[in-house]
C-alpha cells in the first residue's frame, strides 16, 4: 500500500488536485482510499439532533451508522495515522492536509511564499495554483493537475513507495534513520524502501487478520515469552518454526 | 462484550429509550458503544460538496475524516454486523433498528399492534410509548425508560449475555441450534452462554510443523503471555484471533 500526502493552504487547489489524482489513479485500475485532516477544532461529522448524535451525547464512545450503501464508524477521539491506515488495504492512500509524517508530499500553493511555508525534505512535487506559473522550484517539479494529470500521476507512480511503519524515533532507527529521514533519502534515490529493516520480520503477528508491525526488540520479547512456555511442553523442539493460533 | 438491540417503529420512543439506557449504563461504569441502522436508502453521512464528498465522488472507496476530537471512517458499502462489531471492545454495544440478528431485543411500540409486528423469540422487554400503559405482554415485561430506568437496566444486566459469534447457520450449529435459536433458549433460561461450543478458547501451537497438545490452563498461560506483549502494540485489538509465526 502506497501512501502520499497533499498539503497546502486553503484555496490553493488542494482538493481539486486530489480529485484529479484519484480519477487518474482509478482510470489506471488502482484502488484508492483517502484521509482528510480537518483543521477545525470543533469538527464533527454528525449533525446535532440526529439519532447518532443523541447516542454520543448520552455517552456512547464509538458509534456506527449503517445505511444501504455506506457504513460510518465514528470514533470519539483523534486516531493516530497508523491506526487510521490499518483500516486500508488499497493500492494508494492519499492524505489531505496531514502534516509532519514520513509520507512523500505534494505541496499546493498560490505562490512561492506558499511553497516556502510548507516545503520539506519529503516534498516531491508542487501543484495547485502555482503550477500554472511555474514548472519547477529548487529542482522539484511543479505540475498542473488540470492540464498535466498524466504527468503528475506518472511521477506519483515513480516516486511513491510502500507505506513505512512510522515507528516512533526513540524505538526503532534500526536503519540508522527516522522514518521521515529514510523517506527523504528514498525520494532522493540514495536509499530504497528495502533499507527499512522492519521489512523482513522474523516474528509475524496478526490480530483479527491484521498484521502488526513490531520493532526487532519487541519481536524478541514476544519470541522469548512463547518459547518460555512452549519450552516446558512435551514434544517441543528448539528447531523449526513456531506457529500459534489463539482463537478468540 | 454484551450486545443487544432496540427495535421499533418511528416515534415509538426508540432513541429516547436508548439514550436513557446509555446514561444509566455509563453511570454504572460500563463502556458503551452503539450501532445505528439507517432505513433510508440514500443515506450518507457526509454533505454534498465537502472535501471528503469530493474524494468519494472522484473514486475513493474508503474515506477517513480526522478532527481534533473525532475520527470518522467512511466505508462505501454496507458492512455486515460481525465486521462492525469487530471495531468494538466495549462492555455493552446497543444496536438501534438492527433487525434479524441473534441479539436479545427490546421492542419499543405505541400500542399492542406495534408489539405484535416486531415481537420475536429474542424479545426480552418492551419499552417506549407502550410502557406508559402496560406492564407486561405475553409474559414479557414492559418497562418505561423515563420513570423506571434502573429497573430496565437491571433487566439488561440480568438477561444480556456475551456476544454470540453469529455464525452462518450452514457452517456451525455445533451446539445443535442456530445462533438465534441458542439466544432465545438462553433468554428463556433453558440454555446458557457456555453452551456455545465456540466458547472454548482454542490455543493451537505447532512447533516444527507438529501440533503440541496443551491442557486448558497451559493454553491460558500461553494466551496471556502473548496478549501481554501484543496488547501494548499499536493496531492491537481485543477481538479476533491472534496468529503468530516465529521463524527459526
């Protein structure tokens, strides 16, 4: 699953750029999911007085609304990005307005100042209003999604890589970098996605069908815990894989 | 996790009953989640013209909207009840308007005809408008959530049991019944939740391809060990199977 972000100030062409990218990706037979960051403190999806709003106000902390063609799961808290991405199994997931991640990023802007305000080491393209007047800035291409969508999506196909695990800096850095640094180096062509050491896991854990990424030392703790119990049992051998299924 | 349903015709007091139940359950320190079935064919949570609506119309098939205090996951299809319940890890989940399940059910109604239209073998109480005029019908109590909420929630605590797996009739019936039949028999006191054969927490361990038999308490130790580690990881859920592969 490949993940990238589109960020930019309001009215700089962010959602239009995303719409055009989605349409072109779908045209190329990719499945696409999206995540929208709402920068409005009191945001809520539901309207006052609906049944689900009444559930929430009475104290329900997770509310689902299911219709014939749509199901909404409403968490009453801000999930972190990894929690959100775990719901997805798409070819591409586009983040709108989600900042400060490792994800390769397209910046939309009105002008050079707008670019300067948001450019970072993970920026791989500019788009939106500015791309009508500019074809590159500081070596990064500016591509208009209205007139050059194929070129923009070609670049996305070339640059965007498989989701990084987004581990906290203090608990991994096994490749020598934070996830954001590694992302930047992959975009520059100096490293590759395979340099993420979590790619090859010796201990694979799935909960409810979903694989959970573990840094090496957590893998080791889990392995030791299982071996400590299993090692006492008749029939145990120190060689060979251990498979465990816990039905719940 | 205990699950029950409240069904009834529009304006019969369904949402009011649920609000009062949620408040009383929360007062008793239970965590509560809810699921609302929308019987309106063109239901969608989002409004026309929002950014997320534009994502959807461009072809995004799963859309998340994250605000400071709320995160919405919008599936562009109707999930089945088991898929929805897998998001929950609450003490109680209340289904509003979800019909035809194994879940113990409270029927709200205006009158006896409203009861007759919706009563089934899993009905364990009546409430809503009718409960102002009636204290029982066909041996099932009618309890007013406005004036007798403690009595109603006492009954919920007494009657509602741990979520059944809701297996398809053709692929289980290991207890001799469908999930709905077993539910009805539990409510009548003729069977217990432990009669569901899937209750037994099967922990299956293979070392080097060979299955190792464990007595129940060893299974439990192994499960606890794995859950103790896995439970600390992002992406862990208390529901669903745990699968572990240790490559050696």
